[in-house]
């Protein structure tokens, strides 16, 4: 690409009044004139925020990116976008993923940028930034923030997955609130996102699997100096990508998405991967379906021994060789010739990868677990599909028939779950309705419902749980999620009553409500939605236009790539 054809020259290369306006106001920041004369302008899309603790080190990371851009002859300009902090934002960060993607898309398109570096960390920041960038489709590279260092409590390694264990221990009386307070200070002991294979780490692995990052991006700890080195190299590389005109649409082929699905199954990635990958694919014009996820996950065993499916942490994963080692182990199952952000093929990036700990990263011939990291279910209870993570489920519940105990919404669950009079035992199936995209709204991470206190006290550790919501990637258990259509849209889930029998068969990939069609038809005719409809603003827009989980829960009007052209010029 010649300097004259740079997109940014449509702003900075002009003469007369227009060029004067575009350059003069930028020069008040002390930028010399030569910076505007044909250098590739690189936007650094930053999700830094003190309200997003996982991303609180991104100002520093952006400085490393800038060094790389400058060294390669580019002109870096940092800009903020909406940041989604999973731990603080209410009612759920997922409600705002699509809004953040719109912020990213319009910020990139509206400004004089030739390429963009996406600084992503906490769960929803990665998919929202990638979705927005895909809709513009200029050269793009992703830099993840990295996982935090492994926590230590009472001589043991801990991470976010232990929150669920600690919470149950407090409810059962095996742990005091004082001990819990000590543990919280021991867990998040460095910068970075969750230290396990939760959603943030899964998203970092996803973008590396797709080819949108430099090799080893996924696992370098945030506190490790090599994270800054990767950021600087990424800054240099995006300048070259602009010159090569290497865009997301060149990298994100169907084969790249299939690679990501297979790798996600092998690492036991978060079930949230499903909903985000489908949304990204539909932005770039790939019609990815749950069936594609089923086909590409079904025969992939679990290779990574990482919490919540296993024992170790992301820090251990990096020291063992990281994602390139997993890719190398899966060579025969991948489309190894897919191009990646550094201009090399996937196999060129992992060909020299070496495993330094065979207990952390296994080989296909000796997997950590035979169960895959993802299974897609079908049946009359989930006409358009549902998902479960077999690698984090209990083997004795993978084929189970039990009596439904229904909670109509999250408030109903909180009010009754610990009621001693609740008729429930360990064979029951807990069903939570109206926590889907429209019903909540925003599809919160409440699917791994806490087990009733009276069962915890009996030593029950897991039960079958079903909902139209999501689960934190750090969570675990025999939990069926993303039931589609959701209850708020009149799916069969809305018709389930306490006492109905439900049959789950993960091996056959089925989920059935054992109620005859005639009875279901009667219930359907009498059903009325019970969720609250928003009356203004973004939430109203969201409820009116969000698609169902099996379609990625994106807005119906955001599908596809609208491109980088600015259609109107005000000057």
C-alpha cells in the first residue's frame, strides 16, 4: 500500500481549509508536521478503566504498543472505548457487549485510522472489540492483557474457580466469613484477568487460535515483562499489516473458525466461547452455527489440565509452552495453512513449540480427559440448541433423568433455594427460567446455580442444572446453558413445571422434557410472558433487537461488515 492510498490521508493529506482543520487541532498536542505526511496512522483501541480491574494496566501496555508503532514508522494515536468490567458492572456485562462493539465500530470508522491495535482483557472486552473491528475491516491485531499470577491461600494455589467452592463452604458452615475475607486478598495478587481457563483466558486463546494475534499472546502473565515485549512487537507488526493490507476478512476464514472451535474443545474453554465466536463470525460474514461447533468439538479430547476442568493455572500453562504447544499437538486436526496476523501460517507459528510440562499440556494420544470441552445438545427442551462443558461436569450425571424443580426467575431462586421446605434432593434437576438475552435482560452468568444449603450439608457437590442463561468460564458442574429459545420468548423452557421429568444424555447430545406434545400444546396456549420490558434507552433497543443465544446474542441490525468508508464529509 502506497502512502498516498492510506485511509488517513483522506484527512491529513488534504490541502486548504479541510487539511488545516484536521492537522491544526491535532498539533495542539505537540505533534510535528511530518507525522501527518504519509505515515500509517495506527489507532490503539484501549479498554483501560479503573472500573475494569483486569484492564487497569492497559495505559502502560499501550505505551509499549506505541514504541513498536513508532519504531516501524507509524503514527500511533490512542483512544478509549467503553470498558466492560465483569466483576462490577450491573446487571451483567453481557448486556453491554453489543453496545461496546458499536462504540468500537463507529470510533474506528469515523476517525483517520489505517490500522488498529485492540487492547483486550476482561471477558467481554475481547469479543466486543473484535466484533466492532470486524464490521469495519481495516488491518487489525489483538493484544490481550494477560492472566494474573496464581493466588496462594493457606499454602495452596487458588484462582477464580475457587470462589464457587469457597461460597459453598461458607453456606455449609465449613468456612467462616473471616477466612473468606483473607482468601479474597490472596487470590488477586497481581495485575491481569482471571488466572484460570475462564472466559477471559478463553477469549485470549480464541483470538490467537483465529490468527488475530502474535504467537503466545494467550498465556503470558500480565505481570511478566514479556507481555510488554509482545505488545511492542504487535505495534510494529500492525504497521506492516497496513502496508500489506492484511485485514480481518483475510484472516477470519471458515477454516480459521473451525480451528478455534477445535482448540477451544482441547483446552476446556468457557462455554461463553460459543456465543462470542458465533457473533464474531456473523459480523465478518461467516454463517457459523451450533452444528458447526458440535461437529468440530465432538471428537476432541481435553488436552489442557487447567482449572476449572483440571488442576493447573494459566501461569503454569504459559511456562509449559502455552497455546502453540496445544496447536502442535493437534496438528492433524487443524487447518494448519491458515494465515495469521504476523503473515505466517498457523503451522509456521507452532512448528518449533516445545512442551515443558506434560502434566499441564497433554498429547492427543494421552489426553487429560477423554471428554471434550464442549458439547451441543438438542431436544424438545432446547429446540435451537443448548451447551454444556462435559470436561467440567460429573461423570455420574452425564446421563441422568430427574424431577424438575423450577425457579421462574433469579429472584424466585434466591428466595427459595435455601428454604428447608423446598422439595428437592440430589436426583432433582434444577431449572431456572427468564435469565436469557431478553428475559433478564442480558443473559447473566447465573446458570451454575448454587446447590441448596440442605443438600450441601449432606455432602452433595453437583446436580444437573438447566437455564437459558450463561455460566462464568471459571464455573464448573453438570450445567446446561444457553437453552434456546429462551423462556421469555416462549421456548419449551417456559413451559416446564416442578414435578416434570427431564432426561439429559450428554453422550447422545440430547435434552428432553418428558411431557407429551398434547400437554405441551395446552401449556403453550396458556403461556404469557412474565419478564419486564424496558421502556427507554439502550436496554429497550437491546430487548427489541437482540437475537437468541444460538445466533450469538448480537443485535439483528449489526450482522455483516459495513466497511471503513465514511459516507458523508462535513467539511
